C-alpha cells in the first residue's frame, strides 16, 4: 500500500528541499494520500487518540520533571509543592496522572478492537507484536511513574512488583537487590525509577514509529476483515476522511479526559498515596492502579508464589502469540458467530478479574477469580485454537466495496463504548 | 567456508576470529560496570549492622527496628507463645524448621519483617497462630515467624545477630 504518493511540491523552494530531504513527501504519502478502507468504524480512531495521549504524557511529564525532586526525603513534598505553589502545577499533574488512565483506557479499546476484528492475523503479525511490546513498555512506564510520588501505596507497589523477581529460582534475590540498589526499596530505587520513567516514553515513541511503519506496509484491517483489492473502489484518502474522523473521535475522548481532570481528578487515585511512604508499615489494603488489576487478580488467585508469578507473566506474553493461537482464516468476528460469543466471554473475564483485583481477598473472591482466570487462559489456549477447526463461519464478502453496498444485510459491528 | 579452508585456515581466518574475540571481551568488560553500578553501593553496605537496646521491650511486645532500609521484628515472647512455637509438629509446617533453630534465647524472637511472598510488612499479633498476618495476600505466620498459611513459600528470615549483653543485641 506504500508508494502511492504522487506528491510534487508546488513552489521552487519546495522542490529544492524535496530533492534534498523528501520528508514532506513522506508525510504526504503517509497521512494525506494514504488509502484507508472505506468501511472503518469509530473503533479505528483509537490509534490517533493513542498518538495524541503519548505526546500529551511526554509534554506534561517533561514539565513535571522541572519541579519534581527524585529523592526519598523530598519526593513527596515536591509533589505537594507542584500541587500548591507551582503556577498551574495542579493542572499539569492532574493531566499527567489522569492521562495515564486515559492512555490505558484507549489502549484497551484498541487491543479489544484488534482481537474482535482479527487484526493480528497475516499479514499483520509483526504489527501486532510491536503493539504488545508498546503495551509492555506502557505498563513498565506507568508502574515506575506511580512510584515517584513516594506515597505509601507507591512504596508498597514498588515492593510487590520488584519482589515478583524473587520468585526466580537461585538468582531471584540477587536480581531484586540489583533492582533496588540496596536490601529494600529505597532512595537508589526511586532515583533509577525516575531516570527510567523519563527514558521509556521515548522508547515507546520509537516503537510506535515501527508500529505505524508496519501498519503502512500491510495497510489497515477493517470491520469486514477482507483485504483491499481495488484501491479505487475499496478505499478513501486518509485526508480528509480519516483525519476528520480521527479529530472528531479525539474530541469526544478529550471531553471524557477533561471531565476526569476537572471534576473527579482524584477518583482513580488511592487515598493511601496521600500518606508519605514508610518502609516499616504496609497499608492495610494494597491495590495497583485499575489498569493492572486483572493481572493482580490472576496473581492472587494462585496459592503458589512461583506459579502465580509465571501466570501473571504468561497472561501478558501470550497476547504476542495470538496470531498463531487463533487458527481461523476468517478475521472479523462479524463472520464468526462462535468466536463472537467467546470474545464477549473473554471481555467479561477480563473486566471481572479487574473488579476482583480491587476487592479484599476472601474464599469467595478467590474462587471466582480462579474461574475467571481459567476463562482468560482457556480463551487464549483452548478456544482460539479449536474454533478454527470446528467453527462454521458465515460467507465473507468478496471485497470491502461489496460489504459496504450490502451493509444492511450484515450484522452490525459494536458501537464505540464511551 | 569450504572444507578445504577449514582444514587449512588462512591468516585471514585467524585474524577474523581473534579480532572478534577481542571485541566481545571488550564489549563485555564495558557492559559490566554499567550493570554493576545498580548493585547496593558502598554506603549501603556500610550500614550493614545496628545495635539495639532491648531492655525496655515488655513481655508480649513486638518492636520494629529499621535495618538495611527494611523492618526487623524483635519479639519478647510470652511463655504461651514459646510453647506454641515449640510444640508445633514439623509435619504441620510448609518450610519445616525447629523453633530452637530460629532463636538464640527462647524468649527473644528476631526476624526480618518482610513477607517472603512479595515483600510487604506483616502485622503482628494477627492471624490464627498469634504470630503475624500479611495484609497484602494473606500469608499467616506463627509465633516463631514460620509460614503456616497463604502464598508465601518460606519462613520469615532470621538475620545474623548476637547478644552483646542481656539488654543489647547487635543485628547484622
């Protein structure tokens, strides 16, 4: 799909520059003339929303770093200083903390959309794996960012997550000491987390560049999951069609973001993090941020330390193998009735695990978490491989244009949840 | 490479392998300082021992002191707590260890206050064995700091310590 640009600069200066560095032509072929499938729905606007959120987090984060002090004695007070004294400090910090949650909300919509429409299937396997790498980097970045305010939940989170490495036989303890720079989470840990929290977003930006590159080689998937056959019939130009649609989707998303920032800025934060860290006391009820809760619930559901940690890691790593776990040649859930049913079961398992991860442990919650964890892994390891063999799929349209023209007779795609 | 070249290596092959080996050793020797700088530094290692006055700790009381950046529990055990710890059959334990192997004087239990599951600080006098209970994932320890229930795999660690006198103990 690349190489479609016919860009010729109008001015003499433009032609002079283009023959020396063809960057304007690159932007033109990638974001103006680039053909996008004509049947994309609003779930496809989350890519642009995520790009915006990455930039927003980097900008607000660089500003916060101008006022934040990465030391165990000063960190907590410097956050209060940002909130009370720095001009608009409260706004920039609330944009950053709520921005992390918005970023994860958008990435989950983006991932579930990818699964529903089979966007990970050939020829987009590398595109999908790059996405999983971005997701992993996002989790690492968000985790280290959460440690920086040095509240008691920051400290407990840093302790629990770094202690996951002590589950590794033989070398685990040494690895943990190496991560901490001491015998427990402390000053050296905070300092290196700040350094890495500043670095990782730029690594994310780099992998996003590869992600977009891979996307522009294979072209976008679409709600019908059939490849573009005739560029004239099946596609429209990125600008204005996708550009305007992305801007509209982004505007709706920004309303949600602004609502959190201006009306309920502390809703997603934990009150225990307003208490300074104390290495000698752990808060009575520790919970991670909401976007990590499903994995936390899987960890807690398993009574053995090593198996629990392995399951937690597997729950994330298995996503990278989706292109090969799903054996069906049909991409879109629109034409896969059984897959569509199990997809929603999978969503219920993820959301249910997230809810249980936020609750205090009891025998009842542990039992339900075990059932949902079996559902989570069952979908990836049993249902997806088997469905390709037994499922009777509906006939797929011959082309995107055909699907659009007969749209009324096809079950409609789910609308964007807000 | 043809089989003739393997049987009769040229000077070029030797230089290629030797250069590569020097490059690999050089890269590794530069990488190690970059990795090792994250390990506990000299000032952290220098804080490796503390002296604690235990004269004021009442029977039944647990005092938490800070050692190497983390908590250590010093517990002045009651007769009942000692009996519970001593009379527990080893077959009931997940990480079997005699109480006598974990204390120097029966009335004083000194353990690292870090849950062996994921590092939270357990709460004293909690749980059904009168020992500790971890607020994070519910591991329960007995009056000897041994794991009895929950996901933690090991007993609370016993640090190196020595009684300097009846009321003074050196930890580390």
